[in-house]
C-alpha cells in the first residue's frame, strides 16, 4: 500500500510517500522563501513523527529530473 501527500510553497514541492517499509520524501524545485523553515520544518516534523509511530525508515531524495 502506498499513501502520498504533497506539500507546496512557491517553487518548492515536497512529496511524501508511505510504502510498505519506508517513508520517502522527494524534494522538487527550490525554496525562494526568506524563512524556509516556516514551510519545511512542519513537514519534516510530521514525517519524523509518522516514521516513529509506524517504525519505518525515512528516505530523502532530490528529483533527478530537474537537472
């Protein structure tokens, strides 16, 4: 089973997929915000809390198609 959530702000999108044995975080675009932590921190806290509850590893990756 795979669940997907998408978080977007300006030019940055963070896609979060929950798979059978991991939670994958895919970074798309770039942040142009003066205070990127206002957007990024809540997403990462949510991912880490989810990973702790379901006991899954977190995998972070950049989208290779943007180069």
